[in-house]
């Protein structure tokens, strides 16, 4: 059967202009109004200390994945496999925005903070859904934000930290929603923008830059939480003479080398190291930039105090498939052959599951294996993990290559979760999508313009019976335990694991929020929300009662992949209404 290739929409691009109200005539001075009273839940706001971030209370969710190790795990266990069927929405809050709602609700002592598209942060009373304050920052005129989303917030002391789309870091007063300071991350007109949630560690706030499709030079930077002063900046593409520069061709290509930081790093307090995932190279096709091209498509271990790169692991040298390694690995110690490894586990866009060993610097290979069909790597070096690439499936300038998985990867940005009770990781995967790429002869660079230099298609494998999956893997055996398949949907759902033996996720075009038995994969409960869920689920407790919360709001890459499926098999993949909302559930 011939393969029908379908052009994929891979970039949602546009220019968003700020709407300015017309000038108003001068008015007579009015007596100042007394400040509005502060809600009781905000009066009792509990400052977020460095120690609380390292050891959060069970009932709070203080950062994007709750803990620095990136597990996405709640120790709360009131909601269980036995009573989850009684889970019901207790309140729902419309955000007033559309596009992809990818951020988790962040909860501190009964106060919920939610970031949405449109440069918006909302504070809500977590128990009741009552609006406490709303922060909006208008887009700058002509802002370049091709992925109009945000992946969350950071809390530290009495502030909320938010990276707005046009690459500006904002500190907001937690009790009032008022702006305290701003810091420019980079120049937006040159293609730098931000999707990631900041990370707060010991008085520093870390944030990176998206924009590899515009030929940026990626970096991670640290800012002082009190003042917004930049403390250090570490580039993911080395300049000439810096370690790793020998993996780039001579000349100026390093200046536009890519290596974007799209997703919040994970952190090891014991070694003070950040583990940062980096994007692909610029331009896309590797024969334009001969060499391994460190530190693209890698995990880098960065000293949080100084910004020094202490170690790295590159998954795909000379990356040419748009397989950014956007997600950071989670920190999980695992067993192999009777030995306990201080581990890093990465479920990568290249379709491989990577088990690595972390230390005070060096990152070492332990094991790698495909979790979806992958036909590019013929094998991995047993010592280093370096892939032996089938060159027939590597795109080149003027050379078309056909490969699996597609450029969206076996898993994209949505994070996995880990349960210490089951010793399993839970993976939002996509199978049966492949693609082609061919490089263009000339790839001129203009600041703020696309710097890709490739044409692509994405196609659904003929006869495929599904695309989306939820997979569970035992970290100590390296074996897959169970798989749940979605026959008529992709999966763009971040994962939440809980001590109650449950795994929560959305990610499907039927708008459902799902709960699975963490041990067996049995679907125990589902509930239709207003839109599709690409938000990160969380669980929290107020007044002794456990809740589960998630944002619903379909958009960005999920919409693009939906378009591919609809064109491949019209009528089989239901359209998804847009519109953002926060949903909070409890057992009744």
C-alpha cells in the first residue's frame, strides 16, 4: 500500500499586537480610594522558603512538578482506586483565554496561582474557586510568540515569577497581584521568546529561551529573586575556544546554533546541579553544521551557583530530525544487575527511553531502548549509548529521508510521572506517526525570521489502529508493564501519579480527564471537560480534603497534530472545541 504523506502544520506563528485604549481627556483629580481589602486566604499567605521547596508539605503543590526531582507525584492518598469513581467537579473557572493551556495550577496554603496564554496570571481561592486577583501584561507591539502558551509559574518568598511570551521575566506580589519588577530575558524582535515556567532555587530564579526555529543561541540564565538582576547566563551552544566548540564547524554558525530551552529544568539539591533539556540545532539539517554540535539535543548538568556546565549527555549527535530534547530527565535512583544507580530517566522525542547515571558532574549512559517504533538508530554503543544511525533515514540538503517517529517525536514536551509506590514511570506517547524531511540548498539568516531550511511531511502509518498511548515502565527492570491505547486520538497529556494508586492525565481529543489504576492500567474514571486537556494535573489539600486540579484548553501543537489526523482519515478524529478553564475535582 502506498504511503500518503500529509503536510504537517508544525509552527503556529503570528504577530500579536497590543491593543491600546484611545487617549482620554484629562480629568480632575479625585480623592484616592482606600485599598481593597485583602481576602483572608491571602492575609494568611505562607511565604515559600528554600526549605519548603526542597521538602514541600504534602498538601501543597509549590512548583511545576511539585518537587525538584520532576516526579509529578502527590503523596496524598484520600482519593484511591476504590473511591475515584465518585470524583466530581467542585468548581470550574473560565480563564477568558483560548489556545493551549499547558500550565499546572500552583497551590500554596489554599491559594491557587494559574498561568494562561495571553500573558495572564490568576490567583484563586483553591477551595471555592473565588477570584482573588488577575494579572495581565499586554503583548508588546509586534511581539514574536509563535507558540502562544505558558508552562507555569514559580513561587519564592512573597512573589510569583512568570516568564511572559516575549521573553520578559516578571515578579508579582503574591498577595496583591501587583508587578514588583521585570527583567528582560532576551531581545524578542530577534526571535527569542519564552514558554517555560521559571524555577526558583535558594533565592535565584532560572529561565531559558525558546526560539530555535528563528536561529537563536540557546541559554539558561539566573536572576536574583529580590531584584531581578541577572546573576549568570550559560549558553547551550559554546563560543569558539569554549568546551564543546570543537564539535561545531569553523565560522559563525554557533551564533545561530539553536539549543533552545523549552521546559523547566529539574534540580538536585545534593549536588546543586540543574538538569536542563536542550533543543535541536540551527538550521535543522545537520550537514549544514558538520560535527556533533554540542550541546544541542542534550541534557546538560549546570551548577546552579555559577552556571558552569559540569556534565552532559547528547542523545542525537548532529541532530537532523527536529527531535529537540525538550524535556529534562527526572531524578530517580534505579537498579540494574544488582547495582543501584543514582539515576536520570529521559523519555525522549527521538523515540528512545534513556536510563542514565548522574554524579557531581559527569552524566553517563546505562541503558537505552525504543518505546515506540524507531527506524533511525540501528543500535546503541553499549558503553556510551551513541546511536549508529541509518544514513538512508537521515535527511540532508537536497536529500529526502523517511523516518519514524515523526518530528513530533514518540513523546513531546508533556512530562512523564513517577510513583515510588509502584516503581513505574508513566509516559504520554504517540505511535504510528512518521514523516519526511528534506533540506533546502540556501538557508539565509535574518534576525526574527524563520531559520529552518527544511520541508517536511507527517503521515499516519497505513492500517494504524491507534496513535495515542499511556505506557507504564518498571524503572528497576527496564520493562514495559502496561499500555493503554487511544483508538481515535493522539496523546498530549502530562501525567500525575498519586499515593492513592492512581494516574491522572488528559491529552485526548474527546475532552476527557482520565484516571488509571497505576498498577494495572485499567481505566477507572473519566470526565468530559470543556476542551481538550494539555495542562499538567496536580493534587492538593485544603482543610483536610484532597483535590485534583487541571487546566483544560486545546491548542498549539495538539491542534496541528489533530489536523494531520483529520486529513489522513476525515471524520474519524473528532474536532476539539477551544476555550480555557480550570477544573477542580474532589470525591463526593
